[in-house]
C-alpha cells in the first residue's frame, strides 16, 4: 500500500539539497540582487519620457504604463529583448511587463531606450 501523496526519492533529494546552508545563502544573494535590480530598473524607467507610471512590485518583474505600448515593445524587440503586453485587456492596453534580469540584461534594456530617445531628438 502507498501513501496518498508519495514523492519520488529524486525530488526529496533535490529539496534537501536546496535547503542546505550553502544553497540558502545563494538564494538570499539572488533575492538581494533581484530586489536591487528591480528598484534600479523601476527608477531608471521612470526617467524615460514615454513611461507614465511604474507600478509597485514585490515580484520578479515591473509593470509599467507607457504612452504607446507598440513603440515601446518594438524598441525592446530591436535590442533582442522580449517584453509582455496586454492587448486584449482594456485596463492594461498601454502597459508592459518587464522581467527583472541580471544587471547586464537590465542595462541592455535601458541602453536601447536611451539610444531610441537620442534618435528621436532633433
């Protein structure tokens, strides 16, 4: 007879490994980096003329409201960065979801918009 909710031994071993002091330290470091990068990204996005609002976030992404989601998405795509839009949601029509990446990934996103702004200026 088996218990109603059995777990395979490899799964149990992976959980045990994830809970070692070393693994927990690494997780804490990554969470710290994520929080710092989320704040840095949100602050930098607010400086962009096309960004109207950065919504508060405790997740691994930021949600922003922009003047024109299509243009924002295209600028990101040209830099090789995918962002998520919500065309079917009327309340989120000009909102963009950006996953917080590594510092170098976030820099690449911000640089793409900096270049785009420079190209628009007369």
